[in-house]
């Protein structure tokens, strides 16, 4: 079933303070480890209660970028060329657009006063329902550095109780509440892509544990391998069995402590890596005749933010990280671009476009989320400050393009492995019966009885009743097999029908 990638845009509250003027370029915290929420006092430090440092006013009449409705963002263009860009629907171009306005439309737009719970209930809950119905799902946060991706995803602090809790803790809480009383297996993993290397955040570094900042060489490097369908999979990440949201949050908290972060002029604790949290779930469905199971994967992706080297005032490691981050995001932009615009052939026919997934680890890992078997939501975080105008407009354009991507998401229904064994046994039995029938036919026991041989009377006496008995057994087994197969088919059909359209709001 084709589903469109959904896009939500969140405008972060205005920063009350100017971008950090700390000497990020001269004394960066070298690959700082994210703490457990402690914030240092003083100029430029991360607020202990983040919301308290930001204006909660929605909208800003004099600003160039504003949320106009629950689906629309209005941008006053600074240049003529901007009005010609995809995603604008005034369309008539600058000459007919004296107000120089562009409007971008999305599935959800949240202004700066939007709270975490409102974002969760309108944009995220439908995806959680899809996941529980057997669909692979991905939510990824995109945007410039400091625009609020980590805050929105909830990879800042792992608690599902606080008002400021983000998407991940809230989703985990809902998922495990829904699974209560069901038979399932759930596994959690957490990785990061840092400078084009993939690390396991749930496996402690193999050496140097005394150091506050393990060197990349001591950490567990993971590899990517393509499956038979050409989809890259991360190999070797620790998958921990989990049975409650509290367990997941404790694990994620541990993983976050080793995520690569660092201070830049734009963000006191800037994520220097793309973090991917994956929850894999197998739900066993109850059925008296044939058991099936739903298997689904939920990827939560907190991307590192794009940054302008001059603005983020980075040097050394921070600068190298920034370049690597930008390269990964550039590749992501190219993939979004290719998927949103199918190439047109010579006769005007649409042709499959080459999609450059292989350009970066990030795009390889996100391959199935973009154009594959997944229900995907891109949460684009922007700042409406005029000083962030060009970065925000660029994010808005990417977001508008991403909305054109069509995925083919299907509910992953499988025969329970235990039922598979029954099916194998029945197939074996069937094959044995067929062989027996063939053997008897070859001996003439099941064919027409040959007339008037010397032993014909004896043959009729002994073979015919045996044949009847064998036929009875064979047909009884055969009917039993057919009955089980037909029950299984109708059950599978019913399960498919019930999970194909669980979310009415999903784009198609
Ligand atoms: N909607 C919001 N309400 C309150 N505080 C916010 C909001 N969005 C972001 N913040 C605060 O702004 C700061 C920067 O946000 P955050 O770290 O989430 O940005 P980011 O996009 O993840 O940046 P980077 O890409 O550099 O990691 C944090 O202190 C965060 O708590």
C-alpha cells in the first residue's frame, strides 16, 4: 500500500539570549559526554528547565517566517528566486506576487507555543498505532543545529512523566501500555553515526573505561551489510530484550551518556552524531486454528544538525564533525530530491530515478524509511529568528520535498514459527501419502482390477478391501489438510484486512 511520507514542522521558541558566544573555537569540550541532565550555571549554559528560558508566545507578526495555520507556514521571501522554488504554492512568480509571499504546506505545523503533549497526540500517536498494527515506522528529526530536534525527540532526558518529555519516552510508554496482557517479544538497540562510522551506544567501550571520553578506536564499531533485497542492515548491534518503557528508558539513558556531543557557538550541547533508537517487536496473535504474528520495527532518529561553520564558530574536532554532519545531510537531501522527483523519460513517461542511497551511512541506514516499507514522519525543526532565516527556509524546502516521497508500507504478518512447523509436518505427511498412492497404483492395487487372471478372484478378495481402506485414510487426511489450509487462509485474510487500514489520517 502506498503511503506518503508525512511531514511536521515545529517552530522553536525564540532564544531569549543571543547565540552562545563561548569560546567554542578555542576551548571546545572535546567529545563531551552527555550528562544526566545537570546544567551548569552561567552565561551560555543549557537551562535547567529548558522551557523557562524561552518566550512561549506563539507567532511573531513582524517576522519573516510564521506559522499561518495548523498546516501552513508563511514566508516573506528575501529573494525573487525563492518564489520559484518547489513547495511554494503561490506559483505565479515574483511579478504577480507583490507581497513576496511563499506558503509551504505540511501535514502538521506547530508554532512556538506548541507543547510536547500536543505534538505527540496529533502527529505521533497515529504512527504508534501503525507500529502496533505491524507496520515498520520511522520518525526522524531534521533541522539546523540548535533548532530543537533533540528536545522534540526526547533524546535530551529520558523520562515519560515530565511535561517536557519528548517523542521517544511518550511513544515507549504508550507502546508498552498497549502490549499489556499480550504475548510479545521486544528488543531495543541504539546506535550512532559519528564521522561516517557506526557505533553501538548500548555496548560499553571495550577499553579505556576510566576515561570520561572513550576514544573512537576503543568503541564498538558496527558494519552495514546488504540483505537479499539490497537493503543495508546494521550488523552486530546489541539488541536487548525489553518488557517495559522504564526498562527501555534506563537503557537509553545509558546509551545517551556515550553519545557524541560537543559545545558550539549555536548550541551548548550540540549532538555531533546521528542517533538511531530501534524498537523491534513481534506480537503473537491468538487464534485457535492457526497462529500468526505481527513483526514491526520502529526507528527513532535524532539527526545531528546542519550548521554553517562560521556561525557555529567551530575549529578542530568540532569543525571536522560539522563537515561530516553536513556531508551526511547533503546526501540525505539528494536522496529526498531524487525520490520526490521521478525522472521523466523521452516520451514523457515516468521512469525510476537513481536514488543515491550509497552516498553516506546515514542514507543507507534510512533507506527503507525513504521510499521503502515504512510509515515515515519527518519532524522538521526550525527557528523563526530572522538571523536563522536562510537555514530555516532551506529546511522548509527539504520538508516540502519530502512530502512527495511515496513509501510502500505493508503490515508484516508472518506465520508463527510454531505453526510453520505444523505446516511442514503436514506437507511431509501429504508427500508420504502421495508416494504410497503412487506405489500402490504401480502395483495395480489402486488401478482397475485386471480381468480374469488366474488369481483374479483372490485379488478381488484381498486387495480391493485394502484399497478401500487406504483410500479412506488418504482422503480423510487430505480433507483434514485442506480444512486446515482453508482456515489458515481465511484467518490470514482477516488479519490482513484488520491491519491494512488502522490509521485513517495517514496520507495516501
Ligand atoms: N520547543 C522548545 N521548548 C523549550 N526549549 C527548547 C525547545 N526547543 C529547543 N529547546 C532548547 O534549545 C536548546 C537546543 O535544542 P536542541 O539541543 O534540542 O537542538 P538540536 O536541534 O538538537 O541541536 P543540535 O543539532 O546542535 O544537537 C536546548 O537547550 C533545548 O532544551
